């Protein structure tokens, strides 16, 4: 069995291949009605995408819209690798971490 590489050690090309493969698996899982499997694969796609982005372009104190959750906004308190730590503006104020691939810059 092939040893899985960590996303943090993959090249951009390898990440893009991984994303394509995961999206294909997610499509098949969705067609087969495997809701939980689909959700897991979608999260993996978001994680892999996060490693294609520059964490330095996400700034603490700034507010971003959450991708796939229209009208939901997230304020970054601090960054840790490809994760933005902060809270949802409409949430209960609890701190959470989101991969930066889920954050869209305000227009």
C-alpha cells in the first residue's frame, strides 16, 4: 500500500492531482448517496486547497466571508499555518479554526 504524503510536503502539482482525485471520489460518493463519505472528501479537498494559498495574505483583525455559507462572516484573531483562528460574527463567540481555503476576501 502506498504511503500517504502530508499536504504540507506536496508540490503544487501533487496537490492539484490530489484535489482532482478527491473531487472525483466525492462525486461518486454523492451519486451513491454516501453523505458522510462525501462530507469527509469535501473537507479533504478544502484542506488540500488551503496549501495552495499563501497564509500571509490572510490578516488577523480582518473579516472574511465563509465559502459555501453565504452571509456568514469570520473574523481572524491569529494564523497558525494554513488555519485561521477566530470566530463567526453571527456565532456564539467561541473560537474555532478554519482552513484558509474557506475564507473569501470582502469585496
